């Protein structure tokens, strides 16, 4: 797929990873137009079988996404309150990436506040550079509340008390504290962030698409289903994964390469990575 006609996103695909760079100078403001492009991108990536992982970053070293365009919010505040009949574009984009059978990752090296924070909360993983990455939900400070999923996704991710600290405190959370709270997966030194995240993205992209999709669905069921129902669904998805051609080929290769021997099991991570894609 060509991924042409984007004004605010630069997209390239390398070894099943779509690298998406946000570029909306001067501060990567989340505008209506950028939101629409994120929705469009989600739709195109879902349809692209060559992509298994999406890695978001920013061309701006100081801003991943500053926040949503306040001038638009000012205008909306003068209009009648519309009925809630469907999600707006920011929520559509975040939900599309959260629900799609592919993995989405944010590499944060600058400020990610307001709608920017809400967008990355909809992605599967977030990693931040120590001393550079900052996350925040400052909406209450300007008299409003987060309107792009912040009050819904944050409590599910970090708990109600810490979510209230973020939402009501309106303060910046540097990478180290964001990691401690579970706001991001890891805080890494700036020179280690890109190698780590890109290695993770390509490692995941080297695994079968069916297994990635089924595993992501099963993990998300832990949030959506009671424990016993989640276990039943996990068993069903597990059985489905066993029957895929990629699983059959990889399990056979695993045993042929010495799986379940002491020597191999001492360093299984490298063994799994070395399996490659038997179908590709």
C-alpha cells in the first residue's frame, strides 16, 4: 500500500512495521485535520496485510503531540450541546488502533499532553525518553475535562486514584514517574529509546500475524470479561492458534532446532527470535 496524500503524517513500511511520524509544525497541535488523517490511516493499515506493527514517533524533538486545538474547543463551547450518537475522530482513531488485530506503539521523546496523551493511551504500548518525554492531562486547568478518552482509559490503566491525580492536578509527568504509575511501559535513556523500541517492533513483526491478533484479543478480554469467561475465551483462542499453519510450522521447527533441551532452554528468547517466519 502506498500511503499517499497525507499532509501531517510521514509513513514508511519496513519489514512489516509501519513507521508513522507526526509532522504538524510548529508544536504538532492535534487539529481536526490531523485527527481525520489518523482515522484514515487506521482504516488503511487494517486493510494492509503487509503490516503487523505500527510505530508512532514525531519529527519534532520537543513535542509528540502538544494537545488538541483550543481554538476549535472555544468554538464548540459556543454551540448547542450535540447528542452523543457516535465517537468523534480522536476517539475513533484511538479505538481503531486499540481494537485492530495489529500492535501499535508510541515512541515518546517530547511533550504529549491533552489530546496527545489521550491518543497514545489508545495505543497498545508507550515508551518514553528519560529527561525528554512528558505526559499530562491539563484540561481541568483551563476549565474543561478530558474529552478524548482520558477519563476512561487512564483509570483502567493506572487506577482511579492516580488517574485523578493526573486529571485534577494538571501537572506534567516525566517519563520516570509515568513509568512508575503505569502511564507508559518503560522510561529509557534517550540514546537507548529508539534501538529498544525498534527492536521490539521488529521482533513482534517477525511473529505470525494470526498469533499476534489472537494474543492481543485475549489480553484485551481480561479488561472486558469476568475471569471465568475470559478463561473460556482464552481456551478457545488458544485452540484456534494451534490450528494455524504458521503455528504448526513453527512448533515443528522449534523441536527440530533443539527445543525442550537444556542448552536451548537456557536462552529461549534468542531461540524464539531465531525461528523466523516459516511461511515467509
